[in-house]
């Protein structure tokens, strides 16, 4: 009884139950944890995006200019001709006696260099700060895109850095051109929200004013959005924004008095204070709501706006308003991105890949099982059972952890079949050697596993280390291969060394009583 209910057999039985229970949903598409198919198996969209990191530097300078302007006004320090571009921030100090107070304000900013000449100031970023901003732009863009796709409802999107300034986005399950267009819009939209003051004094001349002339007045000319009701028109705005989307904490779709969808946003405490102060000081003047360089509305301020909330209207439908809310809520991209490469994988191509992979896996499995049974007889049957359990464990573990199965992952499973068979062959050959040496079946099984285990552990551990390194340093397809190979190696150790030995120990009394126990291991006669 002690031999039948041995620990190894119990572990093997648990592995069988675990493998069957958790692999059934993936195999038969029933309720429960399932393996997610990758883009190459179910079809989808593959995008290589380039991040314009220099624009992140420009945005940083704009933010510095806005903050300096605000802090100076709070301290009653008058500045003139404040400008920002991709190379720095410049402005003039009107009263030289206030240079000390201005220096106190500027010293609050980290990572900048300040040059002054006859009350003209120039602010630039240090090289270290520029590098940090560029690196952060990549990581923040990846995080922002992930957040947008998660809220969009896509299953298992993959967003990874590719090279220095590029991002690889893989979207399994995108099947129609409409879905593709919406996903691309959601990913690439900068969602850079700004509140900007209208230059009421000069706006009447905006149609005849050049960009250079506008810059001379510290202004910028921006177009209205197509859905604003003023399509084709332009407006003259103060170049330094009142506040931007970095101060936004929430964005939701609501309906206005005309039952049209609009996006309601909420600002943080600092944004609410700036918004309230500006609106209170500019009653009966206009303030523009700018998104990605286009003016969506420029309402007249009728009273002080407290509470730090507002609305963006633009003739949206529900889907457009929802997508805009998602992009605002997920945060603005730190820099514009451009699509460098687009590749679509159709569902039919994915199904062809699955079919071809399954044919390869099943064909290989049948050939291996056939060889094992013919060459090793009943020991081959036991090894084949272990092989089936090994495959079930791979599927079960991938399903429970929500892993994505890719085409290279399928190749990893096929490779795992070979690794698992190799372990069983080593064990059976060691047992056959001991039997040929004249030992009884009990000792043959005992010594066979002892002699084989060391070689199996050595080879599998080195293979497992290689799989881990591939996963850590690899990308995309390489990771998929490493995942299935790594899981398969661990499963083969459990099934080959622990599982089959437990099975042999359970049936050993019956084998030992038979006169033909050599037949179990494919030996025709005792040598």
C-alpha cells in the first residue's frame, strides 16, 4: 500500500488533474481561464511608432515659460516679450531692481541654465536634463499608450520599446478597417490640452497677420477645429498658455443642454486655482480651449469659474467623445508620434498559421509516440502518457497566468515535445542497461532513475537558463518562444522524473511477479 500511494504518484496525479482542469477551457473554448492567441495567430495590427523626442523638449520649455510668467505675475514682477521654442525660453525684465526677486523664482527650477544680459534673460536645459526628458518621453509614451488601449477594451495589447526612440505596438483581434482606424487615432492622438487667452486687441487682424508678426507680440495663430462651427477660421492667442493638460485629473462624457455629447474635465488644485484666478480677472474676455494645436471653442468668460472644471464641445458623436475622454484621462503623450511601419495580419492568415502549427505538433507527437511504443513497448506507453500530461501542463500554466500564445510559442511547444521525449529515452535506456546487467526489476528502476536524473537535470537546467535569458533580453516573438519552452522544460522534469517513477513504483509489485517483465522495456530476452 505504501508503494502504491507514494508521494511521486500523488504529485503526478495532481499534475494530471491540474492539467486537464485548466487546459479544457482553452481547448474546447468553455468558461474559464484561456490562453490568449497572439497577433500572428488570430490576426490584428502591428504598428512601429517613432517618438519625436525633440518635441518633448519644446513642450518642457513651454511649461517653464508658463510657470515663470505665472510666478512673476504673482510676485508683481513685470516681464515682456516672453517666448519659448525648441531651443529655450527668453524674456525681458522691465524693472532692473526686481532682478533679485526674479532670481529667487528662477532658482526654484531644476535642470536649467540661466543667462542674462541687460535685463534680457535666456533659459536653457542642461544636457543631462535634456537626456532625462527624452528618456522619460519614451517611457511615458509607452505607459500612456498602454493605458489608452486598456480603457479601449482591447485584449492583450503589447506595447514595448524598440530601439532608442521607437515603440512597437501589437493589437491582436483588430479585424476591420474601422477598428484599425479608431485604434490608430486613439494611439497617435497627442491629447495635449491647453487653455489660452485670446489677444482681443489684435485678433481682428488675424487673417492678414503673419506668424512672424504674431510672434513679435508674443502671440500664436491657431486654426479652429473642423467640428467647432468655425471651420477654416483662425484666432490669435497669447503664446504662453494659462494652463495645460498636465493639471487635468479626470475626463468624462456628459450631455449638454441640447443633449449632445461633450467631454467634461476636472483640474487638480493648482489648475483650479490658476483657472479661477484667470477667469476672475478676465470677465467678458474670451479664453480658448485648445487640443493638439486646434481650437475647439473660445467662449466668453461671464463670471469667475471656480471648482476647476470645464467642458470641451465640438460636435462629437458618442464614440468620438468617449475616445477623447479616454485620451485625456490617460494623459497627453509627452511628444508627438508618427507611424513608421504598419502591418496588418488578417484573421484568415492567423487561422492558416494555427492549422499549420497544429498539423506540425500533432504529426510530430504521433511519430514520437509511435516510436516510443514500438521501441520501448509498455514503457513507451507510460512515456507517451507523461508526454500528454506535459502538453496539458503547458496549456494550463499559460492559461492561468493569461500568457499569450504566438507562432514562435507554438514552435517552443513542438521543441518541448522533443525535450520531454529525450528525458524519457534516457531513463528507459538506463533501466535497460541495469536489466541487461542481471539486476531485478525493482533495482533496475531504482538505479535507472538515479543514473538518468543527473543528466536530465543538467541538460534541462541549462536549457531553462537559456529560456530565461531569451525572455529577459528578447522582444516580441523571442519572448513567446522563451515562455513556452521554459514552461515545457519544467513540466518535462515533473512528468519524466517524478511522474513516471511514481507510476512505476505503484505498479512495481505486479510487474515483478510477471515472468516477462523485460517486455515492459522492449527487451526480448535477458542478456
